[in-house]
C-alpha cells in the first residue's frame, strides 16, 4: 500500500467521468491510497470485481465491496486495483436526503445483498454499454437501491432552500453570507447559524464546495486547470489545485487522464 498516490489504469479500464453540476460518477480501476480528505458530497463506492478499503480519521482500514461515506467526513481510500464505480451525490438532493436518513455511521460498509442489483447493472454498463441503462437512470437505480424505508417527509427550512436554489441558478459564485441573509430577511449571524444547522457546514465552506463542483465541470470542458479557475471564480490554478486536493485527496490533473461525459443531473434539489 503506497501512501499519498493514486493511479488510474490505462486502456479499457481507464476512468470515465460522468459529470453534472453538483456531482459525478467515475468508473475505472485505481491503485494506491488517496490520503485524508473531506468533501460535502455523499460518497458511494461499489467494486465490480474486487474490494476497496477505507479508513476514517480515527479508525483502522476496513475493506468491502460497497462503501458509503457521509458528507464532510474525513477519510482515506484505496481502490485496491479493483474495477469500481465512485459516485459523488449532492446531499441536498432528494435522493441524497433520503439516503442520509438510512446512514447510522459516518462510514458504512454495505452487505453483498444490498449491492447485488447495483453490481449487476454496473457490470452490464461496463461490458455491454449499449444494452445497459442510460447513465442518469443507472445512477438513480444504484442510489435508490441503497435507500431504505420511505422517502423522508421532513423538509428543510424554506429560507435555506431558497438560498440553495439561488446559488444553483446563478453563474456568479461570489455570494456573501450578508447577501444571502438579506434575500431571506435575516441578519447575517442568524442566517449563518441556520444555514450551518440545516446544511451541515458553514456558508463560506459550502460556497467553496459549490465553486469546486463548477471547477470540476470546467476541467472536463476546457481540459485546463487555469480555465477551470476562471470559470469557477477561483483566484488562480494553484487555488483550484489546493482546494481540489483538500476535498478530494488528489490533484485535479488526475482527472485529465480519463474521458469526460457531461450529463444532466440525475437528481432534483430537495424542496
């Protein structure tokens, strides 16, 4: 196990990235350890032909075919050379909210029975892509197969939802907490407290996460980190690289080794 490095296989198993504004599905084969990092997405890992390993900030390595990591949980990851799918799911989406209600641990190892239909569909997608589900339908299938019970009926505070919708709809990601608070008629301090309570992280940190998801899309479109920095309102390419490494554990240049496909979001923002 080699710390602080990750490599993706070339050829048929080279990574394919299916991206939308707010998340992505990566399918490929990886080696090496991704060092400790934390991001706001729910992370789902499903190994198709082997095992993957994960370690929390204060725990030992554990291995399994399926793994779910809660948002904003620091962890390290090792794909162990297996062909697998890694899904980053927006926790504010309808399915993200549903899945979070089923998670009782920061890091969950999934039993084989829960993964059976996901592995079947992912293997078909890799081996017979023209006979498989379309990518958005495949993503929804895998997420919904891991949800339990009925979709939650509890709704987020409408003022927070209003701001989240405004952020998603805007091409400008320089919104301040003061501006956001004013749009919902709250003081900055009251809004900041409410936002962190409802979303799980401070407003400024959330905005940095949204900028990074936009930068990820821009990397796919423009194939340069400098262009991604400009598209997502980062100071420069170095700022993108630092943030990417902090949140994903790898440099953005790692993405450039794969193939990109931009898709419409498979999910809706929970309202």
